[in-house]
C-alpha cells in the first residue's frame, strides 16, 4: 500500500471513530483543490471543518423532521395563497421566521374542511424543524388516546414530560372526535402545562363557541382551556370551499 493510500485509510478510520461523516465526504476532493490552488494548510482545515459543521446541521434538521411525524411534508412554497381566503401570505411568511415559537405563542387554525389548515400547520412545523426546534404532530384524537393509554399503563408522567419537551406541538383536527371527561381533562392538563412555556398549534373545524361539545359539555373546563390557549395566540380563520373540491371542479369545467 502506498503511503498516500495508508494515510487515506487512517483518516477514514479517524472520521468513523470521531463521528465526522462530513469530513469523510470532503477531505479528498478538498485536498485536490487545495493542492491545485496552493491553499495554506489552515485554509484546507477550515474548509474541511466547515463541511463537517454543515453536515451536522443538516443531520439535526433531518432528525427533527423525522421526529415530528408529519403525515405528509407540506410547505409554504406549495400553498396557493390566491386560492385561499382568510390566509395572508405576508402573515404566514412572518410566522415562518419562528418568533412565535420562541415567545412562545400559540396558533389556532379554524375553518371548514379542506381549506388548508393542516397544510399550513405542517408547513410552519417544517419551518420550525429547520430552526432545529423539536416538533410533534398528532391528531387530537390520537393524542388523547395515547394519554389515556399511558395513564392506564401508569406511564402518564413520562409521556407528559416527553410532550413538554416538544417546542411545537401540533394538535390537528380538534373537534372531529369528541372526548370523554377523562380524555378532555388529560388534554386540558397538557395545554395547561404548556401554557407560556411551549408553543402549541391547533387546527379545528369548530368555532370557539362549539368547543364545549368536544369536551363532554364541560363549560368550565372548556372556558379555562380556551382562556389559556387563546391568551397568547394568533387565530387564523380559513374560509371558503374545500381546495380539492374546487380543483376537481376546475379541472372538469
Ligand atoms: P384542512 O386541514 O383545512 O381540512 P388540508 O390542509 O388537509 O385542509 O387541505 C386539503 C388538501 O388540499 C391538502 O392536500 C392540501 O395540501 C391542499 N390544499 C388546501 N388548500 C390549499 C392551497 N391554498 N394551496 C395548495 N394546496 C392546498
Ligand atoms: Mg386537516
């Protein structure tokens, strides 16, 4: 084996031991460039290290995206603002900057089915993952079921703690399935725990006046929950007809 090949193998071994995949990927091509352009050694080292840093940054973001468990990845790019009433592109792009996550503030998307609520909630969640935020997407009914199951398995505290570590919790489709009293209380506790500590996004087809129907008719609990959720919240009301239905009709005519 040539000395150069031996050195190369040693470098690869080091990158594995040190967990530096970015270095492993670039060190050879950068070395060629450095030789051709007569870079100082420090410049070469700087380029190699910055490639490693970029690679780590990307890998954290990929992991955040996986952990968020979005049912589909939706982005603001693919949202047709001209086809949607009640949603401002300026407002959404401002929210994409993520100050509401830092604050933290809540977002409530309310409106009829098919008007882009879930799409926008996911898109802003994706933006948050790009800022390395921990995001979790869950349908309201699934979240309540998980809380109930954890309670029965005496693992409620652990689940609650895990949910509290999430910077952005997206609770989708509140209102599709009503909860029983215990389920409603568990969701209430979750939202109370997150109040002023973490950001929460809710999508719902209900008006605020109708929320009580989801919480087994419990006026007191619903009022207290809305109070916390809406206190530091931006409410976005989507309007109009279902986007898919309109697309279909548009295609047919
Ligand atoms: P909702 O959650 O309000 O019921 P969704 O966000 O699930 O509605 O939207 C239904 C489908 O239509 C999704 O595939 C979504 O990507 C798409 N959609 C809705 N509104 C728009 C829009 N304005 N531009 C692009 N796609 C849209
Ligand atoms: Mg939806």
